[in-house]
């Protein structure tokens, strides 16, 4: 077998066994031919045109006065940002989005985890119950929003149920409270996705072989201790996945909030995407773009540390 | 702590109690909302104005379903959804797995960089506003092609992420055997690699169908008002003054729209569950 860097390797030659010390570049020459880079071309062309180019445009048009009312687009510097910041919209929308994302991440993981522990054994009933908890995952978020809008109306089903239990009329406006509605909407979001978190946690719980648990039990460990000392560390990858997807999914959320409150009451649930949707509909394209850029920066800034932190914890535990 | 007698009885109580707790939770958390949908969709308009949990005095579910089917032009929206879903899924699977195969097999710093770029879309939110401008410049504004392109741009990252991880678990020797017989990369990919990817492609298909079928946000920006999809249509129906508070029709629509996914899920439930979970924890 040739070892020189530039010696052409005939197609039919067997690749060098990995034990051979020299010739990493020879294997590279082979992979260059057997796994050609042009295979990447279609995917990267689409990513470039439909994902990265619009993102680049975000960084340009956020600094213009692009709108639906006139044809010309002129640069205006940081005006959009200062406008949004000075009337308080920017920080308010940011705060609401972050609060919403954190609430969803906490609730969705808590519910998903509890369900996974509850339905862990593979009985027929548990399997059926898991399927039921996956129905909301399959439903459109918009539909889920409408269901809860109907259920949580002051004269809706939930208040009627509570009224029956308390045996006095109950008419709390779940979706009309300036303070608590954001929590209610986050709970609805978590309800929709808790089935998926449950599945991921179930898979995490299953990665540990039964004989290890049995061994621990024979050694005298209680169920509680077995759980915390042996099984919970093995859940780390599932936690990473679930927390990251819940955080990012809710920061990018729209449908559930739009279908339940539309951003209200008094714009207390107006997360960034609702703002973008509203201003875009009003023809204020530059403002919508500015918020879109802010969402991008927020997610980018939050995502990488979160993923890094959770990954690091995984390494420590394993 | 002297746990053995205590722990054992705890365990026994829990084994007894667990089915009761599980059933009660399903009934309360899933049963009530689902019942609300079905019961309201079965009511007459006057009865459904106040959507509560009472059963309809007489069931008119079928009438409501047919009414919304014709009134809201559901068949057109259904076709619109399919027209966008099928090419999107086929496109991301082919392009994504081609890229993922090469990215998984070529272990250089450059390909690692390309991989990071390719999967960054999982995390980063798409630029919904400027994508409209770009599509206008490309002459694709409001078209199905534009929408398919946007969805592919958003979900390619997911496919590349899932498939790359999977390719790394396939031994290279399988490809080498074909190569010795003189097969070029395209043939190796099509005949050897692609069939092996079936489980992971099934997972990716399910996830992307779920996202695209139910998406209303991106569709609103790209094709809103020009091309109807089911969620866009539902959004319009529910927000239109004509239908405001017509809960029986809204929920009939919810049933129509969710049914295809629920049927697919019921048929392939076990495969779907194992598919979704295997991608995430490993």
C-alpha cells in the first residue's frame, strides 16, 4: 500500500487498517473520494438561502425605516432600538419572554418527570396512559390554545367544576389577570409538551440495567437512595435535552399565547413573537425586524451557555 | 434507617395505588379537555355559545363536521397543507441525510465546523420578517415553493443532527464492501447507507410532519392570505367575526385537523415512541 502523501490511491484498494501508524493523509485522500464534499452542497445551499441570508438581512433591515407605507428603505441607525427601548416595549417584551421561557422549562420538566416516574413500569395500563399524554403533543398548538380559551373562560368548564366542588359560584378570569395569566399560559404550554418530556425521561430511566438496581438493593440501599444515587445521574442527558428544547421552544413560541390571550390582558403576555406578528400586521416592518433580531440575539446568548452548562454537568456526573 | 419491612410495605401500597393515580390523572388532565372538544363539537350553535362540560342534548357532531368542511373550504386547506408537507419532508430527508453522511464520515476540523453551522438552526430562531422580503426579491413570495424552502431551511438542522449521530453508529465496513465492488459514492449512499438510515429517517419524518402540519406562525408570514393550510385556515375561522364564539365549529375543525395525525399515531404508535426517544437520550 502506498504511503506517500500524493500517491493516488486506486478506487478498488482496501482502506488502510487503522492500526497502521503513518498515512493519515492517505486515509484522508480516500475519504475525499468516497465521501465527497459535494454531498453537502444541496443542504448548505438551502440553509444559506432560506436560513442564513434572512438572518443576515435581520442585521441590515433592523437599522432601516422599512415599512408597508412607503417604497423607499433608508438607513436610520439605531433609531428602531432607541424607540423601542425608550417607550419601554423592548425590555417589557424581553422580560415577558424570559419569564415565560423559564416558567415553561420548569413546569414542562417537572410534569414530564413526574409522569415518567409514575408511568415507569411497563404495565398495559401505563402504556395506554402514555399514549393519552402524547395526544396534546400531536395536536396543533393553536387548537390547544382554543381548547383552553374555552375551558378557562370565566363562565367556562373549569370554573363550573371548581364551583361544584366548592358548592358556590366561582368566576375567576384565568386569562384576564395582569399578574397570573402569564403563569396560566406557561402551564398550558407545558401541558401540551409534557408528554414529550415524559417520553424522554422514560427513555432515560430505562437506560439503566435492572441488575444494577437489584445489586444496589441487595446491598441494602433503599428505593429512595437507589433513585438518587444510581438512577438520577443517568437522567442527565434527558434533562439536558428537555430543558434546552423547552427553553428554546417557548422563547420561539407563538400559537398558544395567540390562541389563548393574543398577548393580553394589557399586553402582559406579549412575548416577542406576538409583538413581531402584531407590528408586522400593522405594516411596521422595521420594528418587527428589530424585535426579530433581538429574539435571535436573546436565543443565541441564552442557548449556548445553557447547553454548555448542562453538558458540563453531564460530564461531571458520568 | 431500617427500611426493609417499611420499604416493602411502601412498595406494596404504591403498586396498589399507582393504577388509581394514573387513571385519575389521565381522566383529569387529558380527559376533561378532550371531552370539552368532542362535546362542544357535538352541540348546536345556541348550546355551544357557553362552552361548558355538559353533554349536548342531542348529538350533531356529524352535521357540524360537514358544515365546517364545506363552509370553511377545508378540502382546499387540506390539499394546501399536503402540497407543502410532502415536498418539505422529502427534501429535508434527502438533502439532510446526504450532508449528514459526509459530515459523519469525514472527521476533520473543517467538517466539524460545517456540522456546527448546519445544526445551529436547531437553536437559532428563523428570521421571519426578512425572509418575506427575501422571497419577494426571489419572486417566491406567497408561493408553495417559497414556503417549502423556508421550512426546509428551518428543519434541515434537525435532520442533520439526528442522522449524523446515527451514521456514526453504523460500521464503515458495510460501505467498504460495496466500494470494493466498484460502487461510487452516489451508489454507496443510495444502496447501502440510505436503507440503513431507515429508523432514524422515520423519527425525523414524524417530528417534521408534526412541526410542519401544525405550524401557523411561519405560514402566516410566508403564505398568509395567498395559500391556505389547515392551521392558517383554522386561525382565520376562529378569528373571523363571522365565526366568533362559534365554538361548536371551531372544535369540529380541531377534530378534523387533528384526526390525520392521531390516526397515523395510533397505527404506528410503538415505532414512533421508540423513534422519538432513541434520538434524544443517546
